[in-house]
């Protein structure tokens, strides 16, 4: 598997660079990619971009299982590690502000 950072985003190749596909997961922006590293213990893909900061693609072990043979199949199930989704807790007062709309300021009209 080959990862390529360009001025126009992150590209991935499963065949050593013969063909490339642009990575667009989780609305990855089309920005210059400056550095790429795969974390050796966690298998996270860490991508540094120009002007946007750092993006982390969690656990790419399933992505590494994509071979030309797997991609040729119509459908396939790949085993992945269990995942935990975490939702941020809203700040205090957020719910009250959302439920009781007030007048719209003239600057927004």
C-alpha cells in the first residue's frame, strides 16, 4: 500500500503506484499534504496538511486488507477491530439556547 501526499490532497495506491485513488473519507479536504506517517503500534494514518492541521485516520488495518482480488469482488466483508463512537457532550446552556429561539439580529437579515 502506498500513500501519496500532493498539493491536491491524499492519494492511495493498492498496486505500488500503478493506479491511484483520492482519499475523501470523512470529508478530507483537497489541501496540500506535507507529511504522512503510519503509527507503528496503533496502525493509525497520521496526515499533516498545510493550513488545516493534522488528520488521523484510525486503524487502517482493514484498509490494508484491500487487495486487487478483494476489490474485484462485488461484495466482501472484512474483519475489523471493535470500534467505540464518542459523541461530544454539549456545553452547559446549549440545549436551552437551541430550544428557545429569540429575535433574529438585524445584522443577520
